[in-house]
C-alpha cells in the first residue's frame, strides 16, 4: 500500500491511497471517504508460466505514488514493481483521452478513472522490497539473489549497483537478500553541518534477511559504509524519522528498536509485540510511531518516551500501515468541562493527595520501626561480644586452660 498527498500531511484534498490486491490489481481510493478514484489491471504473466512463477509475475511487492510531471487530473502516477521483476508506471488519462480510447466517458466514470501504462522495464527477479525517493526520482530495488540496484523512475535506466559486505574472517560472504529499504535525506535537507557533501537519492539504509542493517552511500563506494548485526530475525521494516537522525527497525521476531545513525548503535526498544512486525510508519510531524504485526494489533507509541499511546485490535491480518493526512476540521470538538466535572476532579485530587499522605506516614512509621529493631540487634551483638571477652579474661586470670 501507498498513501501520499501533493501538499504533505496537512493536504487532505489531494490525499490518495493505493492498494495492491493479491491478484496483482491496484485500486486508488480516497483515504478519507473510501471513494474509488481508479483501478489498474494486473500485469500479464509471461507466456508458458505456471504455478508459482505465474503468481510471482503479478504479485506486487512495491507501490509508490509519483507527484511529478506524470501526475494528471489531480491524481499521481502509480509506480508498481512485481515480485517477478517488472516495474510499471501508470498515469491517469484525461476525460477526452479516456473517451477516445474507451469509446465513451460513461465507462470511464464507472471504472472510477481510466489509466494507461506509460513505461515499463525489467528489474532482477525475486523482488523483496522497494523504496522511492521523491527528491531525486530514484527507485531502489532489493531482491533475494541479486544485489541492491538504483533506477531512474522517469526512464527506467539503471543508475547504480551496490555490493554486499566484505568476506568474514573465514572467507564467507552472505548471499544477497535485502528485505527492507529506506532512503536517507541529504545532509542539506536534514540540517547537517556537512551540507552539499551528498546528493539526494544516494544514501540508503538497508535491512537484510541475515539480521543485519547496512548503510550505503553511492558517492562513497559500492560497499556498505556501516554494517550492524541486530538480534536474530529477518529485518521486515524500516521507518525513518523526519529529521533523518534516527530510524526504527523491526524484524520477524517481534522486536522494534531505534537506531541512532550518528552514533551508529541502537539506543532504545519498544516491547509488547506478540508476533512478527509487518510494517512501521513514523508520523511526519507528531512524535508517534505506528506498527502492525501478526498479532493483529495496531499500536501507537511515543517516539521520545517509547511508551504505548494506543492499541487497537484489527480482527484481520494487517500488511501495511500509514498516517492519513488530516487538518483541524477533522479533529473531534473540544468539550469544555462543566462545574460538576471540575468539582469531581477536585475531589479526586484531594482523595489522591490524602491517600498519598497516609502512605507516606505509614512508610515513615515502618522505617522508624525497622531502624529501632536494627539498633537493638546491633546493641545485643555488642553486649554478647563483651560478655564472651570478659569470661575468657577471668579464666586466664584463674589459670584455667580451655584449649581442650
């Protein structure tokens, strides 16, 4: 799934939700009303393909909305990547173009909009994850069995091919298996002091199926600039915070932790998931993190305190999560407290303060009793020691030998 708007999180008028179905079809709907805006048919399977091969040829692994030159009729272009290795860009047709191609506007209105395929190109098969950078117009594709690649979304041209990590001490190298991707903002947009040292769309954070997190920089080289081994499960999702300083990482064992990119270490964890974490989403303005997993719960956590803010049981198996654009008109009306509510709140506060005072008095009394008992025990030990010492001196004075 993909959710975006032309003007950011506060633009509710142009918000579009794209959802990929199991059969490979794509639906575009309004995330606020659910109205169908368009539908894209699934990609055709190669001739002679059967079974798993035919299923992978149409199964969508990556879905992105492009608000650039390809956008038309107030709708973005749709970039989709199938597991079999086909990338396609679909654009919305104007009413005149739809009438010419479909033979009438009525069919176009019934379908919720007509779409055409502008371009397509091949990427490596066994696609596991994708990421799109709007600033540079680049598409990153991670696969199982093929190295990470960068493509130009406007032309489909291959821009860069990365390499895996270096061999370990015994000469073994992990086979390519990239399972999660996230583009890092350029230092200039992130407010870093070394602005201008890195172009947009060249830095990526990658999670692998071998429980590793890597940092790539196309301008620094093909090898990863950072490689951290994290937990034991396969990395399933990455959610970058708006400032680009930290990234939340989730895996198939239900662990969620935050990675400090400047310190290059994990600095905090979120607990409570009972199954594999499927998707993460960081709010672009508020310090909130949304997560869904196989336990069928949607959770909201505070990114600063890592405390649970809300939890909702979804009754179905979620596969993605995203924050919907909102404005002030969508917020619930604020209810002013009445006099009765104020009086009740005052009584509750007074009862709570009285209970806290009683607890403090009881604690003080218990501490005093414990201190008195300890003092008595200490005094008894000193008296016993003096008595034993005096007895030995008397025996020595009278010439009594008790060594036997």
